[in-house]
C-alpha cells in the first residue's frame, strides 16, 4: 500500500468503513494509465483523459459554474482527481456535497497517487457508489471522462446520467411550432377526430397476462413458441410494436393489437394487407396514408408531449406514456388495459447475436451494427453492444416499471439488456 493510499484510506475508513472495505478489493493494476503533460499534467486511462492537462483548477471552476448558484446540496458523479470537489467546497453556503463513485478501480488508483484528504475529510462530504442509490439525484455534475469509464456496477447510473444530460438535445426535433409538425397534425386531424378513443381499451384485460412484443433480435428465437401459444384457446393477449408487425406476420403470428407512434413509419413497416380485424393504436403524428390503408379499427391516443398540447384541447383521447421508444406506450397500454403480468419479447435495447433487429436487415431501422459504440449488461451480466438512445429507452422503461409495482414484469430472454425490476419468464428462460 502506497503512502498516499494509506493516508487517504485512513480518512475513508474512519468515515465510511464499509465503503473502504469494498475499495480494498478493487483491482486497479489492469487499468491502462498514462501521464499526460502540457502546461500541467493529468492522467489518461484507456485513452480517456481525466482532466485538462494544462490547468485542472481552471477547468474545475468552469465545471462548477454550470451548477445552480447558491445551492446548499450538490451531487458530483465521478471522483476524477478531486479538483471539482475541492472547488465546490470553497463555497461557504454549501451544506452537503454528495460524491458518487462511477469507477471504483479508478478511484482506488487515484487514492494511491494523489492526496485527496482535503475533500475527503470535509464534514460536508458524503461518499458512496453511484449505484448504491436507486436514481440519480439533483442538482448534479457528471465528470465527462467517467461517463465513459464507468464500471459495470455503476453502468446503470451512468446510463441515467447520460439520458438526463442529452435530454434537451434529444427533444430538439419535437418543437410544437415546427412547420412539419403542424402540417402533419393538420393532415391527420379529421381522421383522428373520427377514430375511436384508446381509452375504450382500458380495463378490458383486468388481471390477465399480456405479451408485449418488440423488435429486438431475441424475438427471432421465440417466434416458434409464440406461434404455438397463439393456437391455444386460453392465451395471453399479443400487443406488437409497429416494427415487429411485419416480422411477426412473416412468421405466421397475428398480433391482437399494434401500437405505432413514429411519423416515419411507412407501408414497409405496416403493410395493410391482412390487417382486417387487428386494432391499431396510434398518435396524431402517424402518417395519414398508413392510417387510411389500415383495414382494422383505429384508436387514437396522446402522449404527454407538448407537440400534442393544442390537439388535446380539441379532442379527448386517452394518454399513453412515451419515453422515446414505441415499446413504452405498448407497455403502458397493457398496464392500462389491466394486465397483472406482462412478458416482454424483443425488448433487448441492445444488439445481441450480432444483429440490430429481428426480421430486418442491418441498418434498415437505424444505425448499423458496426456503428454501435456503447454497451449495457445483458441478462447474464455480460457486456453487449448497443447504441446511446437504446440505453435511454432502457432507463425510461426501468423507471416505468418501478412506478408500477402492482404489475409483474417478465423478460423472455437473457440475450438483451438486463431490465431492472423485471424477472425472467420461466416458460421461455431456464
């Protein structure tokens, strides 16, 4: 044990003894660490520079300036080299600084190299693993380097932080005053006014088991079983998302309901042939030509998006939750229909088996496999490739599950992302 680690360790052991025991078993020897020099110096870990190599203190002051002034309680995600913590503690009005570890091995490495006693010993500081908390806490600053370097244990909180950081950017294309949005809403207005209300479907499956079917690659392995279950007289209701509809029909599976919300969904996703008798739940941004061609009954719905603010004033329709993916309103529809148990199919939020989607070629529904630069943990605790927006969708589904403890959520596969709050359906996963 280095002298620096011993000195820092004494403080942590005295204040957070259980945390210190966890840090002692962390292996930091495997980290690829380099000293990077400029006008000053910093560390690079796996090619990711932890701080400025020129002026760490100036960078920390710039970071601190983005937090709400006068805050009495602040949260810092990532430990870095301790600079931001030290700067924030200069504020006499700060009563509590919560520091959340995102990479324990990296933190142990820094403890062995640099004196961190100044902020560790401050009585206003609380130290913990980010993942020791069920949700991210506000107001916060997340150290950019550690959003990349987060370890497996804290990956779930990293995803929530990334989702929050990118929220305004992700919402930029949903401006209620956008000419394209206003035009689409006008085009669908008459049809939406004439169609049925999704609320008519609410409370029609009270206490039942519902299958919600997404388009993740793991769906392909379940199609034969779904086809057999479909023939049973007493079986769960099948709710399909729009992009899963065609692959299901190609496998001889006829969903009981289809949910669609994306204005870019076209005839290749929802071919109208043989759609008679299949209800379509949609929102006003859906393509009117697709709606006209659909042969089954149509049910209009809203999300809470400001895009639908004006339309909601004109027509009363049921509300479905949307968190970025069509899977969210499909799940919310099942819950509002009264489902006691929901089994998820193709809810992978990742690219297992080196595929992006079931029944679609690589890149047809979005970025191709070779563009995947991110990862999540699968149902076996192993890293599986994904894209950034999939991690956000996963976070929102996990939050939704946590908010509905009266419903039992099951996953039909371990191949995709682990979904916190769900168990595995033993009929499909052994």
